[in-house]
C-alpha cells in the first residue's frame, strides 16, 4: 500500500469513529433548545389563529347585531361582513394547518439528527389539530347559517 492510500484510510477511520461518537451534552442541549423554540413558535401561531377566528366571528355576528334594523330594511352590507368573517377564519385555519405541517417536519428532522431520538411533540400537535378542527367547524357553521 502506498502512503497516500494509508493516509486516506486513516482519515476514513477517523470519520467513522467521529460519526459513532455519542452526542455531547452541549449538542443535546442545542437540540432541546431548538425543539422548545419550535414548540413556542407553534403555540404563538395557535394563539394568533384563535385571535383571528374570534375576530372573524365578531365581525360577522357583531355587524349583524349592531345593524339589525338596517338588515330589516335591506340597506345594510351584511353579506360583505359575512364574507369578510368567513375569509378571516378560513385564512387563519389554513395558515395554522400549513405551520403545523412545517412544525411536524422540523421536529422529525431534529429527532432524526439526534440519532433517532423521539421528539416530544404530541401535546403541541394535538393543540394545533384541535384548533384546526375548531376553525373548520366554525367556518362550516358560518357558511351554513349565513
């Protein structure tokens, strides 16, 4: 064997050894910080989606309540308020669904990078899915009753 080939095999062995080394405490803490940041971000999106859903409901129902006499006369822009309310709720639900998918993919990537460790994402995912279902339900009720 030549010296060059021996050097390459020695480097390859070092690379294999480095890959098999357990993750250090600092690396594990970095993964944990990243997971917690992802949880906080998704929870902030959930909070924002709930606020937008509440605003959509308030705009739709509040406009009807405040302008009941105009609605009876047929001079109120009730249909516009209804469309705006439904649109806001729909956008917030779709955005939350997209962010939840992105969150799930990021959590899986972190778990894979951590040598197959399991990320604890179930409670946050359940909260996001609950809000998505709530948004879809509210949207359906507003569309049907509108």
